[in-house]
């Protein structure tokens, strides 16, 4: 049974695995993290290569790393900022049986260990973990639906810098303090801030008597649990495409 790190995530504490502390990424390091983390998100089992499917994830990264993708260099840099080990002390090697290992100073990390560390890093920093139990064709269709919806949205989402400024202005938290926040707490703060603002608007509108909501359950308290929105991503891509074409014709 996999160990629960719920308390560690909630209080921004490092997650300990085999003597290695894995720290949440702070906001000032997020752009670098966002560039590096794709090395943990490769769907190797969907590649038309039986050799890749038979490998563990660590072996695959080593075998597939080249000048174009820099997978192993990205992994080492990612482990450095996540574990706070000096990058010079992180090495790739092999044990006596010829199995590939990562050495964090003197701690040996094998393929199975990396699988667990990978999940910790992704969950700790709110990176969506792909559900590989869903067929790739369906996952691709969901992702296409997300991209189309994004193109349909005329309002581009604010940059990280603007989100930082927005949180500071709305909460009064000094910018220097926000820079030191973990990315996890920053995103949760942004989400709750948005929920609070909308809750106040809907509640005040309802109490004023000027607006009446037919569905009273529409107004949800801003501290309610946030439910995953995965079902909304299961959209008919052709339907959305036809909507885009229709809107384009009207212009």
C-alpha cells in the first residue's frame, strides 16, 4: 500500500522517501520546474516500440535521452531542485547486476524508486498525472477537446506574473512573501480567491432581491470542496468544432 503524504502536502513539508527529502517547488523556481517536468510525463507505453514498453521509466529515459530532448539532463536538474541536492552530487550509474541507478550522493535510486519519487513530485506540485488506464485514443480526444475549448475562450488566462500581482492586490500579501510561497499553495490561494469573489457577488445579488436564482444550489460556499472537472473534458470534439466553424462564419 502506497504511503500517504497528505499531511506533508497540506503543510508544505518535504516528503521523505528512502532517506531522500523531496521538497515542494517554491514559486520563484516554478518556471524552471515547468520546463523540466515534462521528462516525467512521457507516455512510453503508448509508443510503437515494444522495447520501450518493456523498460522501466528510468531505463527508458536513459535510452531515449539525446541532444534534442535532454531527458536525463532534465531529470537530474529536476531532482536537484526537488531534493535540494547539489547537482554535482547526482550521478547516473549501474549496480553490479548492470541495472541503471541514480546516485543522490550515496543514496541509490533504482527504477522502482523513481516511479514513486515521480508520483510524489507530480502530486506535490499539482501536476496532472495522466490516467494511463484510459486508452490513449480517448486521452487524445479529451486533450483535443481541451485545446479547442481554450481556443474558443476569447480571454487569455493571466500570466504567472499577473497572477502574482493579482493575489498580492486582492489579499494584501507582500510580493516578497508570495515569491517564497510553494507553487501548490499559490495556486490554491488563487483558486480560493476566485471562489470567494464569486461567492460574495452571487450571495449579495441573491439577498438584494434584484436577482433570483432558480436553482438555489447554484450558490456554493467558497469553502466547499472543489470537485474534479474531468467529466467536463469528456466532450464531443466534432460538436465543438462545428460550433467554432459556426462562430467563424458569423464574423
